[in-house]
C-alpha cells in the first residue's frame, strides 16, 4: 500500500453516492503542424461538450513525465496504485487469468499461451495458428486438459481465452514466476524451452514443471493441422493488490470486453460483469449492474485500436459513437462521473504515448470551469489542472463526499 | 526535516529583505452551475486587483489532490512542513497551549479542555457550560490550579484560553500523549474516564495521572453552578518542529486572533505577537512588530467562518474589509508579499474543501502575468501555476533573494 493509499484508506467512508469511471482506451492525441487537431477535437461530440460545460476539465499524467505506460500500468494508476512500483509490474499471465474469471491464489503461477503452427523441423510458420476460431481454441484446450492435469505435485489448468489465445496456470507448492517467455517473437525460429532467470529451488522446480508441460503438450498437439505448437508468456503470480473495498470502502464492478482490462479490475477487487462486444452492450451491462455497486469502471477499447492503426478518422468515429450513447449513461445519474483514458494513443504516432490524457469530471462540487468542449486544448485550461493518474481516485472520492477531512 | 526542507536549509541566507505572508482562512471557493461566482470574485477588491495586476497569480494544493485538510495541516504546509507526515499530525492540545504562549517542553503532555455542565447523575447537559465569560473561565482555572498543582512527580498546569475553554498541561518524567479524549461529543452522556490507547508503562502512568486530575477536578468544580464538569481532548506533545530560524534563516513572527493559528506559528518557532480581535488591530500589531522581523505571518479568520456558514456575501464582505485595509499594509513595503489561504471553504459546501487555493505573490521578480484581478479563474491562468502549499515558502524565499543557487 502506498502512503497515498494509506491516507485514502484512513479518510474513506462508505456513503450512498455512486462514482462512474469511463476509460476510453488511448483517448488522448497530440497536435502536429501537419495534423493540428486530435481525434477528440475533430469528433462531433455534442453530449461530451455539454457535460464539459457543466463539469470540469484537466489532464492526467499516466505514469510520469515522459514515460509511456502499457495498459496495465495505465489502469493501475487510474485505480490509485503506484504504476511504477516494481511489485505492480503485473505479468500478462495473471491479468489474462483474472480476465477470464479464473481466481488466482498464492500457490499459482499463470502464463498466457498462444497456439502456433510449426513446420516439420519445429520452426514457427504462423505465430497465431491461422487465427483459429474460439471454438477450435476451446476444443484444443479441453484436449490438452484431458491428458495433462497434474505434473508431480502441481495441478495444471488449461483455459481458453479467445481464438488462438489461452491460459496455462500451474498450481502447487514452491512455484515461482521467474520463467522467461518461450516465445521467440519471430516466425522461422523454434520455440524456446522453459528457463528460470532465478536459480532458486522454486525457480528450478517451476522450470522443470513447465518444461514437462511443454513436452507433453507437444505430443498432444502433434496431430493438429494448425495449432500443433504453443508458446507461453508473461509468467506471473497474483500481485496481491489491496482491494477497492479495503482501500476506499467501495463496492466496485468492472465492465470491459478484453481480458486484460477485466483482469486489472479483478485484481483490484472489482466484480467483473459479463458483457457483449459493443459499447451499447457494455452500457446495458452497466445499467443492470448499477444498483448493486457504488463504483463502476467501464472500458471502451476501440479508441486505442484505431489510434494504433494511425486511423484518426476511425478513432474520432469511435468517440462519436460513444458520445451518442452518453445520454443513456447519464440517465443512471452517477453522483460523480469521470471520462478519461489510460494513456494517449496519438494516431500520428500509431502507438501509446507519454502525453497527458484529457480528463472530464462532473459532480456537484467539481468546480465548473469556463471550458465548454471536451478536447486536449480545452483540458489544458480546465480547473482540475494537470496531475498524476494515481491521484484521480482520491479526487473522485472527494467529489463524491466519501473522504473525511484530514487533521484538525 | 523533509528532503525539501534540507535543501532550503542548505541554500537559505540571511538578508535584509522582508517577507509578509497573509493567510485569509478558507479563502478559495468553487463555481457551480447555480453559483457561478466565488466570494473572492463577487467581492469588490480594487486594491487586491491592482496588486494582482503588478504581481503574479497561481493556485496552491493544500495537501494533495482530493484531500481536504484541517487548519493545522493547511498552515503547516504553508510553512513548508509536510502536512501529511504522521509526525506532523499535531494534537489540538499542543496547538492550543502554544497559542496561549505556554512554552511546551518534551516532558509535557498538553490537552485542550472544555468546562461543561453536568446534571445530578453526571450526564452532560451543556457541552460549553453556558458559554461562561472569559473572566469566569479564568477564575475557575485559578481555583483548580490552587488545589491541584502536582500529582505524584507530575506538575499540573491549568491555563484559561477563552470563555469555557482551557488547557491542562501535565509535566513530568515518562508521560505519553496516548490518552483518548474524555469528551463523549454529545449531551446526555457521561464524560469518559482517561484511557491510554498504548499499553506502555508511560501510557499507563499518564492515564493514572490524568484520571486523578479528573477526579480531583470533579470535587473542586462540584459547587460551580455552570462549570461543574470538564472534558479533555487532543492530548499531544510538542512535535519538535525545526524552526523557521533553523530552516530558513528567518526571524519570524505570527499575528493571529485564534489560539490554533498562534499555536502553529509558535511551533514553527515564530514569535507570537499580542493583538486585538479586528483585522485593523492585527495590522496595528503588524506595524509595530515589522521592524524586528524578516518574516511575518498574519492570519484573518472570518473568511473561513463565513464560508462554513454558507454565507457567500458575508465572506465577500470580509474580503472587501481586508481589501480596504490592504493599502496600509503595503505602506510597510514588504519586499515580498503573498496572499493566500490554508484551504478553500466554498460557501456552497459550508465546509473546508480539497480544491486549489488562490495565491497572489508580489515581489520584484515574481514574473508579472496578464492577470489583473484576484480571483479563482484568474489564478488558474497565472504565471505561478498550480503547486503544493508545501513548496510556497521556497518560492517566497527565492523571490526575496534569500536562496542561493543550487549547484555549479
């Protein structure tokens, strides 16, 4: 627990007010001479602009000035955890396992697997096994699980995620997450053996168990036409984050379509709500869950995907789609609503970036400023100023009347 | 000493220049849809506006984003101490004792007392003993002191503060501030016995001594018509803050009408100057003390009181009164003057709040910005930006030419 979280924990009180945090992934963009407007600024967003007019704007520094975060740290910071603390470098294995609602315990090491296609000499020819459909992935996971369920005193759990992606979770005494990825990251190369970068007895045991699993899996997959190989990545344990309930007295839920975001929410102690793939589906899930929680996190993925593709118009279209749905969200009457991103994904950079993220907060005491449109330049002028994402949760709790005064 | 204070201590030099810090308690407000102007913005303040025009504006974060501080932490931060450090959570007993110029040493535990009225069964019927006048409070303190001056090897000091309020200070070896308040905070309940939350020998000794004091006091007060009972609160030791002189090479004085603010100043090593109750009285005290100090802190209380009452017009009137007196202050020709608050007290919230505080700094090198009125929205646009109160003292020292360059 960081000193800031200890402070919030000390001051937080349970009240009836409700907070809604909406993360439009990779929301922010930048201005260049050739591309003087961001996706958020080119998008027609009458509903966001109206909310900005009666709310307050600002900007969030996701990790630190100049630091470009991945989605994991970006979200951890929004949830109040120090995104740069070594103990918060959460491996994708743990995120993915939580994202498919697989409950981790401290005897487990989780990894994220990809099925791949190997040639006769064991070299990778397709890193995604021809993007086999999810049904195929599910069938192959069942087949593996049927043959391999235990190695020595370690239980092995094989669970499908989506298409060619799965989780392999190892559960037993004395295991460690020190195993390197077995993915050579390139076609034409052979998959790598299990290697522990820690020469501890737990590291050696885990290395041995994972290698036995890889060897057995190789036999089981031998007759598959496409998915005849696998790589494992992101070996990780549950980081044991203090929960939203423990930290902030919040009963929280997470609504997200991708396992990673469901995973981060789950690790923070949020209940992960079932939902469909469209933003409208997510809003339906939000509506049905809203009565049972006092904090909801809703994640919209496609702003980021379009940014990564360098598709400014596509990103603007996703923002416009969200804007059109915003009135139905506001009908839930959250006491405090925040709309922001986990990092910027400027279309001109086709990647995550280090720039401050646009932030909109609306609540009874948000301090309405003179801004009347939600955009990067307006956010620079907003009354919330520029501060670190890690501090956002405190601001939202304060706006919702959920923090007592500090000191006499 | 925080790392920042160690840095300032290393760089600070004694010079002839003088700094004046004026704290208008709870100065800042917020904008809402229904109340689009703050007290500071509605007040007619030609003198503050003129000073803003030839000075620089900014905003202070009193403790941390989202954190609402009490007056103690709010002032500690303005004086350069980390307001959130656990060792800086100064109990009201120590603040109150310092506020009445009672010099604490490290063998003392101070508590803040209230006389109250008890019924025949010992239940509180009036938590303020009918607000007996200060003369009555003084007489009763003398009566108590006459009977109780020593318990075991502990000297007991009973000192009046104002009306029904007093300080009880226990001085002796092996005492600890771990005693809970004896105030049940509610009429109809009996006062509580002395209880230490630490089961140390010092805790047990202090508990025993305080209980003997309460029992003896109960006998002495038995024949009083109104003040026939007492409660003790905020048991605290001197936190041992490094002084303004040690930290910043400043010979500092404090001018405030309320004990708490005099107390915080005193704990920071400021000389507390006698003064009357009106702002004009405080300015007279400032004028008479000005020649002897190179740093003066002057506190104006009623901005906060009106904010707490939800009285925006009343708060604006206090600001206007101060504005009218500002020219006489400026005649002292401080090299650097800063006008700000210890926290915001928005009238619409009727309480302290977490919002950034308006800040005005005038000095030869303050960097005059384009703002020409002292108000929250203008402060957002000022050249000083938004930063933590804890850093203000360094900015004032720098503006006064009292900080050497760091490094070659």
